[in-house]
């Protein structure tokens, strides 16, 4: 006997991973250079040299037990202090080491927060488009996911719909800015209006409504775009972060939860996050990378190649005729399917060895996502495939 819901979750393939495996199989047939795989959000720029150099130096110079041994469950104090100091220096938020809980990336950070906030009949609100795993994370924590429809074409937030769907059971609202899949950065004006609404309804309901700020793409912004630090806009914000994208370390699994001291019930929330992590089998984040981050916490990514890719693909798709949400951050484009159906468009694009992610899983079934963390040459060579798929989809529409 097994748990039915866990079996269904494990047996149901992740659409992105399923397409990734399809692409690998096609590459064996037609050659990897002829498959244009825009599915997986894997950083294409290398980790900054200082990150690799620091890890190598530690491996060569430090005692093995000191380097590879357990750390505290909540994370090494020097690493927590370094992260807190960096946050305070950048955002003036007064972060302290005691408010940082180091995790194995943003996903465990988010799941720990959701489990920490799980109460009977609890609800978690998300804004479409949203990262498709949020639904599974919330349901695994025993919470109901409440979706606010997408604000097309700007992909900000439908505040009146948020107001309509808030209830006394609403525990938190997840915000992902810059956004996966649209690359949208929520404006300060939008966030201030949302914060005022949550404050009003929290006072009415007699409990705080938290914002969970999911920020793995915080540093991936372009041009003049500014990502507001949400705790400075709305105090009842809990931050989860990952170094997977900013330092190109997705496989090394290092991130954190930040529970600001000015957040409502912050000691209880922090303790509940620690308890939720403990209950899920968390022992500690990888020790070597905690030591590396002490010396590399101020390192930022070089975004030149991402920005070049972003501009080339955005302009290329627009020239073909696609309707595209212009991204200010992350490394994704969210594109309206020419035939109005992301799933149907995928089946067309696959015939041209062009792999995209349908938007239904993100809450926008008429769109599809492409990740432009690829080689520039691959993007340019893929444009004829995009054009052929576009023309075929428009024919079928008629």
C-alpha cells in the first residue's frame, strides 16, 4: 500500500522534464544541433570565476572534516551573517543572522514556508502566470491553492480579483518577481496597492496575511528595470531565495528563508519554518557551499549574454508575428500561441523539433513559455522553425 496522492504526484510526469527527455531522444535521431529545446530553466552562463576558485581553494586547503562535516540545521552562523549583512547593505532592511534559515535551494525554502503556515482549511493565493510547482507544493502541505487570473498583456496583478478571492482562510499570497514564466517585474505601485489591500483584509480577519516572496531571479533584471524589495513595501513578507540562477549553481542546492524581525509573529514563523524543514528530513544545506557563499555573497551575475538572447528572440518572434510579453527579468519569454492554444501549438512545434512549454500549467492556456538561456547561435538558427510553426498554426486556425 502507498499514499494515493503521493503516488499520483510521482506517477504524473512533469511536463517540462517530459519535453526535455523528448528532446534528448530526438537529438539522437536528428543531431543535437537540430533540436531547439526551450524547455528547461537551466542557466547557460557559467558560475562566476570567483565561485569556482573559492570552492577549489577550500577543497585544497581545508581539513576534510571541517569542510564536509555537518553544519547547524539552520545553517552556519558565518553564512547566515554574511547573507543578512548583504541584504541589509543593499536594501536597508536590518536583516540579522538570526532571521536567516539556510536551505537546499528555493523550492525547499518555499515548501517549508507553506508547511509552516498550513492551518486547517488554509488557502494560498497565486497570481497567474505562476510557477507550475506551486500547486503541488501547496497541496502537499494540505492547503488549497486559489488562483487569480492573469492580467493580460501586462501581467501585473488584478487587485480587484484578489479582493474578491481573499477569505478569512487566506494565509498567504505567493509573489514571484521577476516572474517565471513571463519575466514580469511587479512595480512598486502595484506592490503598494496590494500591501494596502492585504493590510486592510488582515485587520478585518484578525490575522496577518503574508506575502511569500519567491525570488530566485532577483538579480536577473535588464535595462532600467528595478525589482522592489518586497519586505520594504509590505512588512508581513517572508522571502525565499536561491543562488541557482544568480550564481549559476542549480545543482549545488543553496538558498535561504528570510523572516524579517518586523514581520508579524516572526519568532513563531521562523520556528515553524525550522520545524517544517525538520519534519521533511532537512539536516543541513551543503556545507562547502555555505562556506563559499561567505566569500562570494556580494557576487552578481554578468547578464550581457542573457540580455543579448532576450533582445534577439523577442525581436525575432515579434517580426514573425507572435504576440510576446516583453520581459524585464529572469530568462523567459511568455508568448501567445498563434492558434490560441498552447498545448495544440506544442504539437505543431514538435514537428519542427522546436520544444516549448505550454502555458496551461502556468495558469495561461493560450500562451507558451520559452527559456532563452541558450547559445545565441541556437536562438538565431531556431527562428525559421518558429516561423514555420507560426504559419502552420495560423493555417489550422482558419
